[in-house]
C-alpha cells in the first residue's frame, strides 16, 4: 500500500511493482482523461505533470512517483488553454488533446508568452495524427484570450 | 409522402442501380456564401469535452467484471503451425478462457503474414492474458515468404484478374506525340496509426450483443457482425460516441471484435479486445506500396495525346485493392488512355483503405510525370494543366455535376507567381523552388441516410441519427445545418449520435461522404420540424403558414409580427415536435467529384539531401462549405499527414523474413509540430447546383492527394532532380541529385 497525490487529492493505492502510473490513473482511479496511445513513451498522449514537469505516465512506474504531486488533465479542466484549444479548433479526434494541453500548461507556466519556435520545441513530443498542429500553435500563442 | 424511386448509386467510381425511398419534398436551395450559421466558422460542439478528457472513447470504457483479451500472433510471414498446445495458457491464474483455430475461424494454422492471429486468451487483466500466451506451445514450420510484388505478378499471385482500362488508342496517341516521357515511380507502405488503436468491448445481454467500438461505420459493423454470427441485425447494438482517428482503417468490425464477442459469450462477461501499438502496426491495415510504370505523350503545345500506366500494388495477404490508376483515367482530358492494375498477393499484412486510397499514390506518379513533360516542352506546369483540362468526365462520358478546377487554378496564380522570389532566396547549399499538383477525387456521398430532429417545448432542438464523428467535426456541421434550417442559434441545437439503438441508419464516415450524405438528411428533418412549428404558429396566431418563417429563434410573420419559438412550442408542454428526413438521390447521369490544386514551396540542402517544406497553398473545390473553421482543419491535417507520407513515413520489412521493423512510433516517423510548414487554405465554396439541397461535397480526403507530387515537383524546380520514390529520404534525394548531375554532363546516370 502506498500513497499518491493526484490533482491535490490523496489516494491509497495497491499495485503490483510493474504497474505504470498511467494504468493506475486510468484503471484504479478512473481518471481516463489521460490517454495511452503507444504505451512505450513515444507519442506524448499520456503526458501528466510530476511536480509541474511534463512526464510520460505510460513509462513511469507508479511506485517511483513517491511524494511528488501528479497533475492530470482532470486537474487542468479550468485552465484557459482548454478554451483556447476549442476556440482555435486545435483538436480533431481529440485523443492526443489532453496530453497536448498538459504539455502546453507547463510551457505557459514557464513562459506565458512563448515564441513559435519555443512552442515547436516544447510540443514536439506530443504527436497529433490528425495534424491539428497549426491550430495547436495558434491556441498556445493566444491562450490568454 | 414516401416515394419509391430507382436511382443510380456511386461508391467511389462504381455505379449500381438501386431502389430508394425519398420521404421529403425537394427543398429550396440556400443562397451561396455564408448564411446565419451555415458557412460561418463554428468551434466544434464537443471540443471542450474532448479537450478536458471527459469524452469517453472506447479505450476509456470500464464495465464491471470486464475481461481483457490478448492475441497470439504469428511471428512469421509465412508458416505452418505443426503443433499448438494452449493447456498451460488456460491453466494460468487470471485466465478465464482461451480460443484457438478450432474455436473461431479468425485464427489460422497457416499464417500468411506476420501478425496473423493464431490464438487468444481472456483474463482479468491484459497483462495476465498477454503473459499467459507466452506459455503457448507452438511448433512452427517456417516457410519462405513471397515479398516482392513484381515477383508475385510474374508468378500469378494476384488477388483478382488484372484490371484493364482502355480509352481511345494509346499507341496511336504516342505515335502523334512530339514528346514522350517514361518513368517509374514507387510509393511505400504507410501505416494509419490512429492514436486510439483498433478495439472494441463486447457484452452479451441475453441474446443481444452490444459492441462498443472505435469505428467509422456503426451500421456496417452491425450488419457484418449479425451476418457472421447468424443473428438478426437488431440483436446487435453498436456504440461509438467518440473515436480516436480512423483514416480508413476502421470501416469493419475486425478480427478483434469477433474474438471479443466469442470470449464474451463463453465467459458471460464483457470483454475488451484492444490492439497494442505494435499490433496496430503489424496487423490493422496499411496503405499498400505501389510500383507505377508510366508513359505520357504530348504535342509541342502541351496537349496530351496518350497516357499509359502499369500499376503493381503490393496489396498483401488480403484486403482492399486501391484505385491507383484513377487519377490517370480521370484527371485530364486525354483521349487515349491505357492502364493495367495488378494486385499482388504477398506475405505482408492486409491492406485497408487509407485516406484517398490509390489516388494519393496515383497522383504522385501522374503529377510528377506531367511536370517531366512540362520540363521537356519548356511549358509552365500550371499552363500545361490548364491546356489538358477535362471538360466532361471521359471515363463514363458524363457531365460533371459541378467542376471549378479552373477557378482553383486562377486562385493558385498568386501563389504560383511567388516562384521567382522563392528561387531567388536560394542560398549556399539550400536551393529553393515551387511545385504544384492537381487533385481529383470522389466525395459526393449518397443515399440512404436518415435523421430525426426533435424540438422540445423550450425551443431547443436535438438532431438524432446513429452516425459517428471520427474527429472530422461532423457533429458540429450537422448542428449548423439544423440550426440554419430551424432559424435557431447554434447553442440551442445539439446532436445525439453514436448508437445504433438510438437513431436511424447513417452513412459510413469514409470516402469524404459524411457531410454530403448526412447533411441533406439532417436539413430535411429540420425542415420537417420547422414546418410543424409554423403550422402550429399559424393556427395559434390565426395567420397563413406562407407568411411565417423561423429566424433567429423567433417565428416571424411577413407583417413584422415576431414571437419567440418557445412561445409556440411552449403550448405543447411535454409534447414534442419530431421531424424526419432522408437523403435523396444523387443527380442521375452526372459525375460528382471534388477538385483542387496545391502549390508547395520547399528548400533542399543539396549537400546533405535534407528537405524542408516551407509553405503550402491549398485550393480545393468541394461545393458549399458548411464550417470554414473545421474545413481548414481538415485541409491542414490532410496536408500534414501527406507530408509524413512524402518525407518520413515508411513501413520497413526485413527483406529475408518479412518481419515488420517499424512497429513502434520511434521507428515509424510521423510528423511532429516542428515539421509543419505555413499552410494557406482557400476553399472555392460554390454550391454544387445539382447535388442535394446543400450542394456540399466532402473534404476529408482531397487535401492529402496532391501534396507529395507538389513537393516532388518543387524539388525539381529547385534542383533539376527527378525524385521518383516515396518517402523522399535523404538517400533518394541524393540519388536524384547525382542522377541530375550526370544527366547535365550528358553522361549516362550512375545507378
């Protein structure tokens, strides 16, 4: 039995040693906003924040999280980036979108006015197969409305 | 009144006669251009749910007691199972059932491709099922795979008879040509890689099977399952509210669904069968590779006298054979055309439709060939295409229902005119150029498709139809169409879709057909509801129906009377108005097609072979545009996916064993945000006056079609090199540059 803090809430979890943070979030805690698309750390769909740092939850073992704070898309539902993504049509099928928003939230936290180059650098680990990229860039450029 | 009519139905070039029932009277056409709601940019209805992670995809569904299936797949491209013992799998803790070739015909003892399913286990967790399968005892006899499509053609290993098409006399056409160009083009196998992998959850409730599935075709899945299981169609309920991408690969139930349904039956539990990313890249379909041996003849003025093509398609072990010769037959007004298509049966994974199947590949070959003709004749490539414009469809000798390709060319001019300036920006090893390519595709949709519109006493409307929104934004487009017809603000219309038990039959989301198939049905249903509101208002206010209309949430009369809609519908209390609508026929005797042109600006580092695409202008003619915001997203997405095909994506095989080397997303390289050029979208937005009450065609596929050729032609413009193989890797780029250099010296090219 160990403890996990997700979106400010403490959970007691019981998980086998090899369990990923993504599986714990989705299956045990029912937080299915975090998507798993590749399961091997290549696509960014499962991105969450660990103490504010974008982290791939599908290749993070839940028992290694320790007392770091986990933030998932469920903890960012009122972030202005959500409105910006919708307004700019920065999503199509939407399966990568929670991961995109989590990554973007860390970027605008570090720099509220990132340049196009900085956005492209920070967001290049989040694959969008539908190709919403131009509008994702637009949404992050204009996230403050 | 329901009218039974006999009409022609076209599905991607094939016409069949069929009976359809048309329920609505023809509606008046809306004027062209932006209306109150239709034609205006509207953010997608379900955007916030998806962005916040609140939308429940098939992958997110958790049912009480649900089991997870894992599949044992052949590691060999071609083999025989000599002995299979699953007893240790069945005895593993957590495993609830196992299935093998004796239980279900989706499993095989003679796999013909790597990834073919051999057996499966269902367990309490996916990990338990997958690990249990490691204990399966399989003795393989490994056989030599057939991997080379040309060799397959020589050996007669084909899926069908070769498909031949002749128009006019190609030999005579070449004889009268002033210039003849021959070239061989190759395109690679590419993988769909929707981010939500193929999957379903199956659950039996009594004798009814509920299938939650990530699909492009709720109703097709329903009938295929009913047929295979031998049960009535109304005993199968198919649910898909949200799905994470399809791109053509999710038109059918798939082996995984039959595996899940059988496990669910045997265990009495709901069962998820989901492909892993690696399985997705092994066995869920792909765009097949092609070899295209093409020849074009033209007079000195650029008029094409003959086109000829031999197309070898590496279809794989089974699956869909795409229409690679389509662009050569359809794009230009060339009187003499001769094509032959071979679908090679080889030991690679089954093919599946992939966004404009065949036309992406065939357009790359044809449009590069056209530029080689233009270069030889020293004619402007855009001008060459104008001179060969097809005024009627020469395949069926039919008029087009509408065609604004010349208008697309006009609008391309300012982008095309940038080439002097672009070339002038070449610097050091970075050479810059501009290329273009045209696009032709289907996209007219067709019947049958149905919708209902329910209006409550609060004056809010719900569109009900069991269609799916695969991420293209069709939910929003349908809301716009209903809102326009009902004269309601968009925020008072919602769309309920995604469940075969909760709405009428709806068309497949493939072939760029959702908006042209579903849109007219939704408009007809909204019209029926609006008519009823007006009838009620007329009686309530003692006015004639003909002086009343619905606008801006109000019933308005010709003499300036105005009542909120809910004042009328509120009379009903709990009663509801229900409008019904159906998609009428396509125009008989006409070809309904989409057209466009793209202009690409690129830079090539001639020392390293690195290619950067810097700007793409896309001009497409898809009839009336319902939502310009969503439409521009479709265009950008198509171009970006196409740039992956053009420059970086390729399924690689071990040439000896046929094993797939690119099963993971680090090896299979899809575009990232850092790879995206500036994209300028222009839609001609002229309603097709012969097609339905909307005049709208589909847009999902057109934008991916011309991009590869536009980039390749820009490379020729920048460097003089003829790239002829996709993806245009640095290796291919450097080969083409070396060949061009040799050619310039007048010496034969080094191979």
